[in-house]
């Protein structure tokens, strides 16, 4: 009988241990994946960084070009002739900004959906309806011969970079596409984009029609004000009394049916700009100082590219548009100049009358519209086809207004090819006031207020651009297009535009507000900006101080808001005039009582003033406009509210209110009772409540990468377009410059983030701390100064034959 060995119990493997090991494996795989992707991303992004030292041989150059980059990566380009200079500028700009340039041309031409898919289809449809691609194509055919030649050289430079770029910037690789060759039309599109961003009158006309229909002419006139006793036109002395303001359009009394509106400009949401110049009588050096900060929508990379250009007969530095040659705003060896948007009405809506045969009525009879077939390529989806009807006034834009049934045609100055001219080369070369005026005569794009200074001590101002003259009317509302009664009959002559040279005051400033004095015979704008920034600039410059460039930067960063202070004082007075007022409204009033008017990061009073102002507008408008009360947004809405708070008309009081103090109390009470208000009102600080938010449109959506792809969200000082330091969540000073005509090497300039659009470039965000903190950088100009500042030197040589 054999013995049987005892069996060994089976080894058990607890479930928790299995799961734990599995999780570790998964985490390890995930970590490895993250490391692999991160390594690929870093290597791909770094591989596309530009060569900044040594030599490059490029076909298309006739002679060597030297590119010196300073500590901020600003290229100082020296060439033997203008053609090589334009070529090199195109090449170097594309080294830093190729993806931005590609996206900008796609935006203007309505071709974003080809790379982004259906997410951008609405934008592409709008651009195709507006016919902006065809605008650029037509404008190219009208370019003067020399401008065309130099633009062709600039285009060849961009294409030389595209052809030689073995590793494309990371955005191309993430989105899996490559840029097509650059064209002349693409460069013109870049300029058209800027004109579009600064011309929004057709939206305004449409929304104004809706609001005015519900309110009637008297209340509408209160809202759509277009002047103030605070107005200061260029070179003027302080006003001694109220200004006379043009009467509201008679069309306010007979508007058409109720329309849905689109968002339009307002004091606190619209980009603006500041520029000013003071003569040597107001400076420590005895020579002029000229300052300019242009307020535009923020983006990464930023809108401007700093550059210094030298060739035979040209030596100029400043900012340029990536995609266009030469310097837009800056200085040469003798003169300096800067801009603000004048904001004229260059767009009108015409109501076209169509018959059953598809013809529209004209003064000469019925006519067939032209039809433009537009094909939008959509990534991952079928193409979208559009047929855009174009009348004698312009394209039918009805589809841009949901619910609209009338055939609305848009007339716009840019549909006339002669208005799309880029005078930058002539401006860059001008040496005195007469030469500068000759250069800006015929200035294309959005109409600008241009200030000027020169090394001889002269200062000046001239408006420049194309502003239509109408047979009748003022362009404030859509009108019939069937007859010629309100057609455009031409443009305001250049010598009739506002101008001043060496005013006795020695001070010239503009900040989007009114630039025409009483009695000016022509209508330029029916929507000036509010006057508070201009008024503040003049008050500082007229202080009697001898200014330096540092003082100019301090003024650019000024956060005093006369309007917010006015609102805060009205709220405090309302609380004080109300017996028994207590609780949170009394606490809020106490917090505003001794405020100095500065909209600083840690200030509480402006937060309550701004929040209550919005609540007040709601209480005034909602009973009359219903849910569409937010459709009232106006560039001078602050002036309208100032007038209402001063006059306190009973016609505006909502039901249940006997006086304005009661209304203001109710608005403040609703504000501090809102769930967005903190329990401790003293903690309701402006900076966190109204921050800046700035991020790369593609890289900012990638986890981890977003930490380096943009500043993100930060508290900031300044209130919209009401303070000299214009500041909004998505807009503000796109650059800050001061040009010192006593020593051009002491001039300062900085942009928002940096010169480069490539995330791992040292110049991607190296200017952000200065821009955010209110400091700047000296811009080297003389040969000796550029040599001392040189951080990199690249020689571009003609390709060997």
C-alpha cells in the first residue's frame, strides 16, 4: 500500500494586489506616453526656431543683407537697396510669425474652416458674404508700380522662408497642414483685416434701428449722443462752455420693423488708442516727445512686429504688420508719427427693393445683381457653397442678421479699390511736414488721426483716410437703396480733413473722441468715442511740467477715471439723501466715499461703480426693450449716462420710482445683493473682478503646454476705454511707444508679449513682464547703439549661381 503525500494548498493572489499592480502598469504606460509626447512636442517646437547667427544663402537677393537682433529679438535689417530690404523683412518676419501670418490671411479670406473644421464656419461665411477676399484681389490690381514691386520682393522673402523651412512651426504640425505660398493678395488681406476690425458701423446702424423703434425719437436721442462739453479737438484750448452737437437724424422718427441686433461698440468693450505730442516748450530736452499706444484686441502672438529697416535713403524703426512691408508707426532719422482711429462712418446699409424676377430697383430702372459663387472648404465635412448677390451698393448681407427678411446691401469704402493703398514706404521716407502730408494723402484702410513731430521742433496733426460724402442723410440708419437720394457722391477731400501744425499750446492729443471744432462743415463721424481719455491726457500735459520719456510712459499707464468717479459720487449722494439707508448699501457708499478715482488693482470703489452702472442701465432699458436691453451699446454711452445723471429727466424713471436717488439706491442695492458680490464688500477688488485673459488659440487648449503658451488670466488696473490705460479682458494697449526727438536712441517701445510667435523662443513672452508692469525697452537706432545692443548677427547672402 503506497503512502499519499499531503496536497499543498493553492497560492492565492488577492484582488487588491492585482488591481494595484495593474494600476501601476497603466500609470507607467500613461507617464511614458506623456513623456514621449512631451519630448516630441519639445523637439518639434524647437526644431522650427529661426537661425539668428551665421550665414544663409537665399535665392532672390541681389546683395548681402545684415540682420542684427537685440536683446528683445528685434531685427535691425541693413540692405543695399529697397528691394533686398523688403525681401529680408519678409523673410525675417516669417521666421518669427509664419503661423500667425497664415491664420490672418485665412481669417480675412474666409478660409479658416479648411484647417479648423466646422468650428469656424460661421466666421468664414461672414467673410465670404462681406466679399473681403475679392476686395484684396481687386486692390492688388490697382497698386502703384513701385509699391507693387516692393510688395513682390517682400512676398518672395516670405516664400523663401517657406521653401527653406524644413521643420514648420508646431501649430502647423498639430493641425496637420502646410502653408501654401504667400501672394500679393495675402499681404493686402492683412491690411484689410485691420480696416475691418476698426469699422463696425453697419452693426451699429442695424442695432440702433431696433432700439430707436422701441424707444421713440426723444428717448433714442438721449442714448445716441455724439458730443460733450468735455470734447477737446487736436491743439485746442480748454472749452469755455457747452459744445453744439449735430441734431439726431430725422430717420429716428420713421424706422422700420423690429430687428434683431448684433453686438456693437461701447465705452467699456471697444478698443481705442491714444496718441499725443508735445513741443519742446513742454519737455526737459527742449525737443518734442511723441507717444502712441494703440488699443486693439489682444492675441498671441501680438498684432505688431517690431523692426528697424535700413537701406539707401531709408532708416526707420517702429512696428509693422506681419504680412506687410515697411514700418506702420514709428520714426526715421528726422520725423516720428503715431495713430488713433478716427472712427468715421464708412459703412452704410441700404434696403434694396427686389421684384419677382430677382431684379433690384435703381434710379435707372430694374437691374440684375451680380452673383459671386463662394466655396468654403471644411475640414472633415463637405464643402459649403454660397451665392452672394452684389448690388450697386455692395453685397447683400441679410444673412448676417438672424431673422431679417429685407434685402440689406452694405456699402463700404473698401469696396472701392482706390481706398486700399499702403503709404508706409512714403511715410517711412518723409523728412518734414510737407513731405509727410504728401505721403499720407490718399492713406488707405481705416481713417486715422495721425500726430507728427520732427527733429526741428515742429509738431502737427492731420486726419487721413477716405470718408464718404452723402447726397443727404448721415448714415445712422438703414435707408432705401431704390433711389439716389442718400447715395455716396464722393469723399471728403484731404485738405478739408481736420489738421493743425505747431498750435500755440504746443500740445496735440487724440484718443478716439471728437476731433472737429464747432462749425466744422462736414460730417465725419456719427459716433465719436467718449471724451474722458482725451480730457485726462490734456489735463496732465497742461500741468506745466517739463516732461521726459518716462513721464510719457507714466501717462500711458494712468488709471484715473473721471466717469467712474462721477458715478461713484452720484451713488454716495443717493445713499446720503435717503433717510434710513443702511446695511450693505451704506457700507458700499462708505467704501466709495473717499475714492480718488484711480482704477487700480486693489481698488474696491470702481468695482461697485462699474457693476452698479450696468445694473442701472438694465433698470432703465429693460422695461422698454425687454430682453434686448443689452443691444444698446454705444461708444459714448458714458456721455449719455453722464447727461442723464446730470439732468435726471423724469421720462426715464421706471414705474415705481419717484426720483433718481431712489433709482440709484435700488441699482446699488441690487448690485451688492447679487450673488456675484462677496460677503465682505471690502474684498471686491477691481483687478480680480476685471482681469486680462490672454492665451494662444491652439497651444492654450493643450494641458500642461498652456502653462507656457500664454500669460493666462491676471488681475489688472484700468477700465475699458475710460482710462488712459485702456484695459479689458481681451483688449488693451497693443504696443507702447515714446519717440524722443532730442535723442532717438532714447526712444522706447514694447509690445505685449514678444517678437516671436514660437513657444520656445526666448522672445515669445520676454516683453510680457514689462508690458504688464508698466515698464518698457529702449529701441536702439543709431549704428553705434545697434552695435552695442547686438545679441545675434545673421548675414543673408545671394545664392550662389
